[in-house]
């Protein structure tokens, strides 16, 4: 099974707890197998085993209280 990776720029984070909140919210989406947020680089890398619309991931990031933008 192939995995798809998407990268998102995140704004509004202040500490590692912010990253954990984002990861928890994104990992609840069907098809997402992992979310890794790096507060220093302001990036989240999401791994999916089935196709996931980037807009769904942005909505999850927004739900966690942050702004996200799909990079790749």
C-alpha cells in the first residue's frame, strides 16, 4: 500500500503543545495514518493511506485553532 505525504504551513503556534493539538485533530480524519508538526519550522507533514482532500486537513487544523496552507 502506498502512502501519500502532504505538507502544510501553519501559523499561530507558540509551543510544542500547539503541535500536539494539531496532530491529534488531523489524525482523527479517515485515511490519515500520521501527522507530525514541527513548531520551529511551522510545518505539518501528513501521511495518508487513502486519498484525503487537503481542504479537509486545513479544516482540521482550523478546528484545532490554527491556520494552515497546503504547500505540497
